[in-house]
C-alpha cells in the first residue's frame, strides 16, 4: 500500500541530514533500455566484466534483485572536481581519477545508507531494505535520473545541471512503496559532442561506451594485458580517467558549483603516483598506500601494468634513464608476474619503433 507523501519527505530530509548532496525516490521499474542493454552485452562491450552478463536479468529488473521491490531511494555524494587539470607532459607521474583521490566511497556511502536503512526498518519492520553502492547489479544512473538527481549524458554519466557530473551514487532498494520524486529532464547534452571528441581511445558514442576501449575500464577492470594499439591513448592514467568529464560544459566552474558541498571524506590525498615508485612496489607497499581507498581493488600486477603503459608514454616525450632501466629490468625478471613482463616488453617494443620513426 502506498505510503503518504510525508514519509518520502522524511526520507529525503534524512538524506540531507546524513550529508548527501542529492537525493530522490524512483519507482522500482524495469529498465526502459532493455533492448539496448542486451545488444551491448551480446556484442561483448562489457569486456572482462563477465558479472554483467551473468547478472543480466537482475540488471533488467530491480524486482529480481530484491523480490517485491517497489521503490529505490537514490542518494548522491559530490566529490571534488573543480577545474580542468589537462594532460601533464612533464614529470613521470601517473594520474588517478578524482573520485579515487579521497576515502573509499563504497564505505563512506554505505555507512550512512545503512543508518537510514536501520531507521526505516524500525518504522517498517515487515519491509525489505537493501543498500547498493556500485557493487550490486543495478542500473543506478537510470534510476537516479528517474529519481530526479540528474540526467544521463552522452558519456553515460549522470549530470546534475547545476553542478555537473562529479557525483557518486548509492541506493536503497526496498519493498516499501513510496511517493516518487519528479524525474530529471532528459538529454542534458543537446548537440554537444565534446566528450566523444576528446576520448583518446574512441570509446564513446552517444549514450554508449565500449568498455573494451575505455581508459577507466582498461586501468581498473581489465585483468590482462592491454592491446598494444590502445597504449598511446591511455596517456599517463594509471587508475581511471576523467577526460570526458573535464571537457563537459556542465563541469566548468561556476559560482554555484564552487559553493556546492563536497563531502569531507573525498578531500584529495593525492592526484597521482610517481611511476618509478609504483614499478618498485611490493604487495605490502600497495596495501599500505591503498588503505581506505577505492583503489585497493586494483591488484599489484595491474598497477604495475598501468604504470608501465604510462611510463612508456612519458618516455616517448622525454627520456628518463632510471625509468627506462626499470622497464627493461621488469621485462627480463622471471620472478615478475607474466602480465607485467609482457607489458614491459610491449612498451619497449613501442619505444624502439617510435625512435625509428623519429630518426
């Protein structure tokens, strides 16, 4: 039975009190893009993210994720994203995506959403409430658009028209039937194609991303060597990528965006890592550095692979003997992970070819 509107108002007020920048409620309806989703998966655009294909039916309908689901409470945290940094051509540093520069958003958001869940269970003990923060098979951006948090742009990210796309999303899927919020107006992009034009690997087409070409996917989700033809496009990114967001008109600084609240947990600790340092990491080093970080999901071999690619792109612009020597050593180190050795060899091969072309 539908709850009176004041229950929904109370939920949204509690979200604000818990520090969320945006909140709204959507009906737990099946996706309106089932045909497109299934075609995307059938074409293998998800790459090695096999869990998406495995949970295809859950993605299609949240009521299969939480049987009897009626509503989805959507909440958003804003993280630091002011200004466009642009590529860094000098210095051997690998960049990390801005959302990963502070504390692990999974923990930060789940902690507060569980507080809200507990309060809702006290009020409605017969209902089911499940917290989801980026790890459950849920099309969170579509539901967030229905809940009024923003609209999905051509780069497939959620854009809140007044403050941009620097948003992290979390949800509570529930059997409690709630008054939905007003959906956001669709298409925040119009004729703009800046994100599509700026993507170095050509991963973006309007409202679709080929994960197998996306730098964020290649540096975070991809668990094997990266195709050599994609290496130059990765640039000096070693965890994630912000290019499509940096060029977006909605993300250019305004008085309103400067005044928008950013959760204190996401204050950046660092913008990147010294590449030679990463190439010398041990597993213990990785664990210490990634304490309370969303980057901890990236294994040591993956970080070294990413650092090797970034190092190769750096060396193509200016030589750094110590960095080159470390790549050569990793290519010959029989004790090193096979993916790391293979990537080091591919980087050295590209550098030799590049030198030949320049002579």
